C-alpha cells in the first residue's frame, strides 16, 4: 500500500531552509515546488515517516509570526494530506491522518483540524478554524510559532495556477468565482505585481488542466500556466501531448515517474 503526502509549508523564499527541510525527508521526498510570492512550498513525499520528520524540522526553524504571503494559511505546517495511490484503500489514508493528528498534539503541541470524505472540507476549516470549529486534537488556541495544521485524507487533486496577462485583481476574482464547481476550487490572488487564478482541481479526470485553462482564457488573457507539484499520468494521457508544454505538463512531472525514480534509488523494500 502506498500513501502520498503533498505537504504544504508556509515558507517559499529562503532556499537554505527549504534545503534543510528536504534533508529531513530523505529518500522519501519526490518533489519540491516553492513560490516566493505565495511564500509557500509543497513537499511531495511518500509514507508517514518523512511527513513527521519534515514537520518536526519545520516547527523548529520556522515562525508563522513573521510570515507574509499571498496564499491563505493556518500554520507553519499548513496542510498535511494523505492520499492513497493505486489499490490502497481510503481507510488506510484516514488512519494515517488520525495518527498524524494525534502525534502532532502529543509530540509538538500543535492543534490539528481534520478533514476528509466523512468530515469538513479544507475550505470549511479555513473559514471556521478557532471560531465556529475547534481542533480535533491539541490545544484550543493556535501554537504561538506554528499556528495550526489541517490534516486530511483525500483523493488526489491537481494544484494549478493560471497567471493573467493583466494585473487586474477584480477580474481574477470574477474569473475564479465563475470557475468554481464541485470539481474546481478557485481563488483570485494578487501575486507580486501580477494576479493569478489559483485552482485545486479536485477531480482532475473530470475537469483537467486543459479545461480550466480554456475556461480562463475565454474570460481573460492568460500569461502562463503553472502546475504545482506533481500530477497523475492519467491526467496527461487524456490531453493531446501537443498541448502539454502550454499547460505546464510533462511526463517527468508525474507521480508515476517520480515513484519509479525513487524505486531505482531505494530498492523494492522501501517502495511504499
């Protein structure tokens, strides 16, 4: 059974710190995507050990009180999703999520909000944390340096940003609002001197990067697309390969390609 963990950290500018955090993950790290304007990084890892090691290191060296960035965040270790791959059942991800939330409280004293198919969604946690919603585990107030963490069990999603050709935040927000659906979450954000429509494609085999790109382009000029982290190979396979570069997709940036690279590195006994 294989679990993926695309952890979201509230640090995207200090490359020396990101390198130190990558070292904590070791061979279980598949990919890092960092963004200085969002001041955020996505560490895509395998299993449960690496997410704990990176979390411990991040809370030692990062301080949310000094964080300023375009993306909403709850904490230093902002989101820790566990994603079952292949034939791994969702219940395996739920158990990993619950173990991580308990560990986060008992070892580090950080409150954890839990999301998944049977509970609140991540957007609901962002809206209601510490007001209409209490943490599942940990203190009732944010950790002074680390804030809080949303720990989830979910199917794979694709994080995908589209930068607009005009720095018009009102337009980006309007486009994002028009895009929202059961399969697409979207925000219009000011990112440095530009604006973007920042999306989570929660069912990318139903609404993929190509469909979202075309929907945005029909409403506003698109300067460029950005895949955040990795995508399943199945997402690429349903799109004409001639369009991959325009959509910021590539075979080497798929989960399957990175898992194969890791397998060559660590061997079959650490494949999950």
